[in-house]
C-alpha cells in the first residue's frame, strides 16, 4: 500500500492530499554541510539564513566543504560571514564530530531513527528537532514525527480541533493520532506544514485586501 492510500484513510488528511497532490522525499550525501546549514538558520528568517549559508559556501569556492576544510577556516572568518560566537563553535563541533566519529550517509543509513537522534544530539548545538529535520529532508526517512515542532502542533490543533490547554495531554493526543499515520508520518507532517502555510498565506491575503 502506498503512502497516499494509507494516509487517505484519515478523512482530514485525504482532503489535504487531494488539494496538494503527491509529495516526494529526497536524500542527500553532504550531511555535514546540511547540519551546519541547519545550525546557521536557527532563529533566522529563511532569507537571512540563505544569505549566510551562501557566504559560508563562498569560503570554499561555492562548493560543499569537507569537515577538515571547515576546521581550517579561522573562527574570526566564520564570525565575519554573520555567525555568532555560539554558532561558530557549534559548526566546528559538527565538523570535528564528522571527522572523529562520522556523519556520512553510509554510517547513518545503518541506524534507526532513534539511534540517529541519540548519536547526533551528542554534538553540542545539535538538538532533537534539527536531527528530525535531517532524517526527513536529508536521509529521506518516511516515518518521522516531529511532535515538538510548533508548526505541526498548530496544524494538528487547528485541523483536528484538539484541546491544547493541557500540554502533556495534547502531546499524548498528537502521538496517538500520528500513530495511525505510521509508517508514513513524514509525509503526513509535510501535508500538515503545507496546509498551515496555506492557511496563513490565505489569511494574510484577506487582511491585505481589506
């Protein structure tokens, strides 16, 4: 059974699938660079993050750097592209971990989702959410549910009219509902994000047209 058939058993998701169409997951090999880019983008707008990441790649001739290349760049040069002291340190932690322990696709492909999360959150500056995004959008894992993501929480609360007053109960209810989407929770999350963004954009257009 395809993810479309499986998720369509949920009537609300079925409507999102019909509206948004088929989605695609891709994997990528430059996982060290992906983690570095994720750290750079934290607490920044997409536009600003893209500018800083481009400056970062420009340090290496526009190409994705190897971990040893990153460690050879002086810290003040990394700060010079717009990185804070903390982010500069975290990026160097990632590069050092990649060299000493390994962050290659080959290494991570042998691990379960939970094992990847446990493994990579040992790196200072890399949290669970960052690894979940990596599992979804760099490793192409189909069954990841980022329950701590604010967008997912807002989408599920809005779409399924869930009570959010008791945070612990709300989280339990989220997991209970998402269990029905397994083994395709990544796709379900993608539909929820798109739905939420569409709702937000729709409201913005209405307000602008007043």
